[in-house]
């Protein structure tokens, strides 16, 4: 009877050691997967930050270009209408007026 109890205890011990060995291998693969996912998360966070910065730079550039275009349109309109400020009585030659007419954006 004692022999069967010892054999049962040895089988239980072998099963427990096998289970621990399997869990140890599983934990190792889970640690590796966690490290990979952490690196991927960091990379995606950095990419999102860079995209946000690029979006802000593009918006600032578009705003700057829009203000430059508005100033240029105002200058062309002032030239075409003859409102030069102090020298508003000066007339433009016809060929210069034709060139400036091509710059007018009527939309």
C-alpha cells in the first residue's frame, strides 16, 4: 500500500513539475510578446505625435500663405483701381494695366 502511495506521490510530483515547466515557457513567450507590444505602442504614440505636429505646421503654413495671398490681392486691387494713397492721381500705362488685369482673381 505504501508503494502505491509513493508511486502516486511521484506521479503527482512529476505532473506538477511538468505543469510548472509548461507555465514557465508560456510566461517567457508572454513576456516577449508584451515587450514587442510595448515597443509597438511607443512607436505608434511617437507617430501620432509627429502627425499632430505636422498637421499644426501645415495649418500654420496654409494660414501664412492665405494671408500673403490676401495682401497680394489687396495690392493688385489697389493698383487696378488707382488707389495708391498719396499718389492716387497717377495713371498706369495700358500695357501694365493689362498685365495686372491678368492677376485679378474674380471668384
